[in-house]
């Protein structure tokens, strides 16, 4: 079995080196069934030194997008490359150090044992002291709506820390439309397809930068709720 760990990166020169170091130092491979793993970094048209840093980093695969295409495209490009490399399990982790590489082992366990098609890291947002109140409320409502619409128990719909098996990756490549956020779209797609999705509690760090998805609080709320209902109607 082969494992791939992908990291979308847009203007992450300050953090991408630390994110890679975190994986190399703190992901304990011997606790899994894998003997090695591939790291893929999708440089999403960065205008800073991200690509230069990646080019100096040995042992990684670089997918270089000439222009900035957004997280949805970067996520799909990573999945496609991981499948090309023969990965049986694909982990997505952000470059902002919010998620901890030491949790990769428990995140992939449900996938490699076959009782989940996708495993999502549950940040347990309600317990996070530094998480903006408007995001807590919006995400709580979003999780409740998705749970109700798809008759499932959704804990953290927007977490970017997730793992999928090979079949699920192929399904996502066929159907994702790169909408407002691939996290909600991919989750709703799999739930509608009756795929098995589990949520694994993980520890997080305070993000080293502000979210780039949120340009305004009102806009975030509107787009989040719009995406939840659009998934139900269109997928």
C-alpha cells in the first residue's frame, strides 16, 4: 500500500518549510501499515518565495500552477498526482500549521482499515478559545444542516485535514466543481453517494495567519450557507 500526503500552498514562504518539517519529524510512519510515503506540494501560483523554497527541498513532489487557481483546483491537482503515483490513501493537510502531523496516523486508520471512505479531522471548534464567534456559529449551523439534509452526523464540515481512499479520490475528481469551498462540496457529494465518512478528534494549533477564504464575515456566512444548500440541490 502507498500513502501520499498533499499540501496546497499559496504564498506560504514563511510556513511551508515548517509544515514539511512537522511531517518529517512528527508523523510516526512505523505506527501505520506503510513503509514510506510521498509528499506532494501544490504551489497555487504563489507570488512570494514559496516555489523557490520548494525547489530547494529534497524528496518532495512539486505541482506548480502558473497562476493562482484556488484551493479547489489545488486539491484536485493533488489528488490526480497522488493517484498517478499509485497512492492507496491520500491525506490533505494545510500549510498554515493549524493541524499537527502527529495526528496523521490516527486520521488514516479508518481509511486503511476499510471502515471509512473519507476520514476528517474534527477540530472540536466549540472548545477552541481563539476561534471567531461568528465562525463558530456559522459552522455549527452548517454542520447541523448537513447532518439533517443527509441524515448523518457531521462534526466539522470545513476541516481541510482529511484522508480518502483511492476509489473516493477518483469519485471526487469526476464530480467536484471547484465551488466556494471544496471541503463542503466534497463532504456533501460523498454523503449523497452514501459513502462512509467519519470524524476523528484532532488537536490543533492557533493558525499562523488569517483565513484567505474569508474576506468578510457577512460574505462568509452567506457563501457557507449557500454552498450547503447548493450541494443538496445540484450534486
